[in-house]
């Protein structure tokens, strides 16, 4: 009779270590969705709070600029009136951005729906905004015409 003896202690320890590591990995993977959900909730809360808190001062800026134009219309030069109009327009734009941030935080809770977007309209809006920011600067965007 011929036989061999082999010590499998090292292999058994390695298998046990692999089993423990797999259990730890499964435990961590089970915790991840809860951690991500908590972080997303914190971000949504921050986004909502920041957006709402920024809207108050923004309304004041816009309101005071509009009052200045209305109350001092005769004494303002054309350039100063344009500056006030820019302040009001940019305040409205910032309000739109804040509104978009609020909408974005709400979309993370809703189901995603796809729809076509006319990029020509976006280009046109971007061009108008760039021209409003700096009227003396020549801005040219090349895009297919809006459909």
C-alpha cells in the first residue's frame, strides 16, 4: 500500500479567511444603499434650503432695481437704465436657476422620462443671454434653425 499525507491547514485557513472576507463584503454592500439614500436626502435638504434662502435676497435685489428704474426714470441716463435692466434680468435668470435646482432635487424622487429636446431653441436662448450679459461683445453661435 502506498499513501501520501498532506497538511491542508494552510488551505483551510485561507478558505476560512475568504469566507470571512465575503461575509464582510456582503455586509458592506447591504449598507451601501442605505448610506447613499441618507446622503441623497441630505443633499436634497441642503438644495431645498439653499434655493429657498437665496430667493429672498434675490427678490430684494430685483425689487430695488425695478424701484430705482421706476422712481428715477427721468434722472437715469440710458446707460444706467440699461445697467438696472441687466440687474433685473440677471436676478430673474438667477431665480430661474434656483427654480431649476429645486426641480432637479424633486426629479431625483420621480421616475425618469425621456423626451426630445430642440437644441436650436437652447442655442437661441443662450445667444440672447450672452448678448444681454455683454452687448458690446459679438457672439455667434452656429446651429441648425429651430424647427
